[in-house]
C-alpha cells in the first residue's frame, strides 16, 4: 500500500490523518519553544523502550478491511509524529524520543484512518485531469518541495500525493467562504489577531551538577565562573555570541548559535529568563542570569511590541483557514462514516482504550439519594489529544 505524503499543497486540504514516508524527518523552523522545554535536554539519559521497536517490522498490528498494518509502518508513523513535535518546538528529535511509548496508540489509529481514506480514494470514481495536477504542482512552494526531496520523497510520490489530495477535495465537495463570513469571524475573535510582545533572543546556558535537567558535571561555582569569563570575552569583542554559544552552551539551541526559535513571547520562558530578556536593549548582552537550569548570558536581537493585524492584512489567509476548517469537519464526518462501516481488528495489546463510562444526567427535580455526584478531581493525562484546529491569520495551506 502506498502512503499519502503530508506535503502542504497550496489550495488543497492538508490533514494530520495522512502519514509521511516514514523517514526520520529533519526539524526545521517552527513555533517558539514551549515553556519548560527550552533549557537542558529532557531526552537525555535512559529512553523508555516501546513494544514496537522490539517487534519484527512485518509483525501484524491491526487489520483494516482485510488490509494488514505492520509494526514497521507503526514505527515509521511514530517517527513522523515525533519529528512533527520537534519541528513545532524547533528542537532536535532526540529530545522527544522518550515519548514513543505514548505514541503507539495514536500511530496505529493514524494508520487505520489513512488506510480507510486510501481505500475510499481507490474505490471512488473521481476523475482527475492532467491540467488539474499540473496546476496544483505549480502551487507547491519551492521550500516544501526541497524539504520533501531531502527527506527521500521523489517527484513521482509528490505527484501521487497531489492526485490523492485533489480526489479528497472532490470527494468532500467544494467549500466556499464568503467575504462576509471572513469579516464576521475577524470581528468576533479579535484576540486571535493580536500578536503579543515578543523578542528574538539567543542565549548561552552554563549548567552544573544538580541544576534542573542537567547532565553537566561541573560545580555551580565553576559554571558561574565560566559564565563571567564568557561575558568578559563578549564585551571585549573577542568572539561573537553565536560562536561562543556553539562552543560552550549546554542548551540544544547551541546548534543554531543559541537562538531560541524565531521569537519568544511572555509566558514561554522561566520568570528569571523572561524578566531579563524583555528588559534588555537590543544588541546588548545581559549580565549573568541565574535560573533553575543554570547560568545564562542573553542577547536580544529584536524586540517587537504587541500589535493587532487589520482585516485587510489577514483576510486572504483567514479565508483559506476557514475553508480548511470546513474541509476538516467534512473529512472527520466522512472518516466517522468509513469507520462505522469498516471491519477493523487489532492484535492483542494494540486495542484502543474503551471510551469513558457516562451516566445519564438526572432530570429536573430528580435528586436520588443524597447530593448529585460531582466528577472526581485528578491529575491531567500525560498526553492529551490535540484540540481541534481553529483558523489563525495568514495561514498558508
């Protein structure tokens, strides 16, 4: 069974249901790092083993309408998920490999959805014209094509992806969003178009034994002394900040000269770091800043105040996003129908967890014995499902 590759194709539906080629994807520019994931290496040390990595690649995991899904396919899908998380946080994949055991169920369900969708495409009578294919191939941004080719996805597979994406769009039906709907969404959701205050920042982390997430062996005193030494070197102009970050920092951002994503916003850093970063003048290196992760030198390269985008600025991207949301809703409805009609079986150990039990709500005036029960509090799940995507401004499909 050939896979649909999740290449972003302009004007076509992009969906997280579809899997990639299974190669380890290379992290690229992405969203600012998440709070608590910026410093140190959460992936360091022993990595929990997962069942998939211990199975032969051709081991059967599930069957969808007679089509088998293997451990090798699940492993590839897990790699894709981890690569996507890494890209979103602009951090190396190695930091997230410890999540693999928690990704097995999601990967299996993704593959089931993919198989169902591919079967529906292959069984459909939708016709795609060569002119349509050529038109959509032209819309693929050069950087997306280059990234796909670098990840081992050839031109034939890119073309196949385009054909399948066109078929999906036709199966879902054309969706039109009016200018009035765009304006209405903009006016009803002003907070979505406000850009918070942000800084483009680099840092050098000098960790020490006992600091949070640290694997360093130096003492706290040695870390402080090294930070002071590097600060003096920077102020004397003996080396550039990116050079010293690459040579000395204990943060994975050292591979990019200490750069933390494109920008960071308030609330995404630990308080000590944030206070220093947002109070610095552009181009000025901070004094030594101490956080639970160690000692930092901080350089702010750009400071952008909070702003609100106008309707004119976001209208085109917002319309595309609203179309994509409507397409996703239609796709989810179609997938629900396909799953209801499908014959799906799981090998032992790979069954999805049963849905939570629900109780019938009491009718008005119906009390029963004692007070109505309330949900018990508890710890949140370690990994929660991603919320349904909402439109955001200037989204490229």
